[in-house]
């Protein structure tokens, strides 16, 4: 798959997930968030949030776990996960 096709498929997946009629569970949302951030930004580049901010800490930790993963891999996994959700 070419870079342009992968990028287009990734962008379409991000549109499709936003138009979903229901909200996936928190674990799935964290997974999608982390792969989206890795695909669009790369390695986590923010300071760890305050420990009492549970939501932001969970997002930070999920993204931080992907350090070193390529943007292409993150895009592919994001697309795969969105497609799984859409087929449910």
C-alpha cells in the first residue's frame, strides 16, 4: 500500500469513527487515541499530567506505550481497529 493510499484510508477511518452512532468502551477509546496520536504526531512529546487527572494520565500512558512505533504501523493498526468497530 502506498503512503498516499494509507494516509487516505487513515483519514477516512478517522471520519468514520467520528460518525459512529455509539461510543466505544473506554479501553477501545484509549487504544484509538494512542494510535491516532502516534500516527499524527509520533512519539509522545508532552509532559506527564498530574497524577490526579486520571483521564489525561490514562491517555498519556496509552500514547507513551507506543514510543518507537512508526507512524505507518500506527495508521495501519488504527484503520484495522476502526474497521473492527464498524463491523460490530
